[in-house]
């Protein structure tokens, strides 16, 4: 069957090919940017999720420790009391000092027996909260605590303490009663991201 002259097959012109290529390139760039935005959003969500998981674990651990505080001062090898059962200070004086140091009840061992009370502390050190744990309550002064990093990304770590009269104290030191404990403790964390988180924990 013969084709009429008006029905001749016609290919793409160079301009049409260039236009098609430009459109394809624009669609590819838009698709890449959209995919990249999705991956960045997923990464931000993952980072935020990990941050709040770490915060939740830290507060749960601190709450458990504070709830188990006991009225047990620390004695030296001669039997004299050298530190109160609960010490809260705004300024750390030594390398092994901390914003909060106290005695907590011992935890059950694998056999279910209750271990001896523990001396622990919470300290802000180079952008992270460090848990200090002394090997025994009554010990020579040169015995140093073991350090456990428990939370990173912290700019500021502040505490205050509720006394039995309902008054919040910025520090907790009672030289005339070394067994006195606060009713509750308030913890304020300022993260490096600028977020401020406040939690309150009651003592048993």
C-alpha cells in the first residue's frame, strides 16, 4: 500500500530531543532532591529518637538511685564521719567530687541477697554526666571511685533539694545532722542543643 506524501513518517528534531533531555534532567534532579530530603528527615528522626531514649534511660536510673537513698554517712578507717549521707553542692572542688553524692541501699545479687549500701555520685564532666561509684562506704581517703559515662550532650547540670518544710534548697549540707535527706530532688539539664529538661524525683 502506497503512502501519500502527507503521511510520511517524521522523526524528532534536534530541538525536540534537547527539550526532552532537559525535562528528563529536571525530573531526575527533583527526584534526587526529594529522596535526599526523605533520607535526611529519617536521619533526624533517628537521632532524636536515640537522644530521647538515652535521656529516658538516664532519668530512670537516677530516679531509681535517688529513691533508694539511705541515711548512712561515710566514715574513714578510724571510724570518724567524714561525709554526710547526702551532699549536694553547686561547685565541684576536687577531681572526684560531684554535684550530688549520696549513699544508696545495696541492690540484690544474683542469689537474691541484698548487697552492702553503695556510695555513688553524679557529676557533669566535659559535656557528659558521669556516674561515680566508690568500692566501699568506709574507706581511706585516697580510694578513688570508678567512673561510668551515662549521658552525653549536656551543657549544664543543676540540682536543688526540697526540705521537710517545703522549701527548695540550692545545695544540701547540714553539718549538725549528717544523716538528713531531702524530701525530693529536682534535676535540670540543659542540652547542647539548647533544650532544657526538668525532672523531680521523690525519696522513699
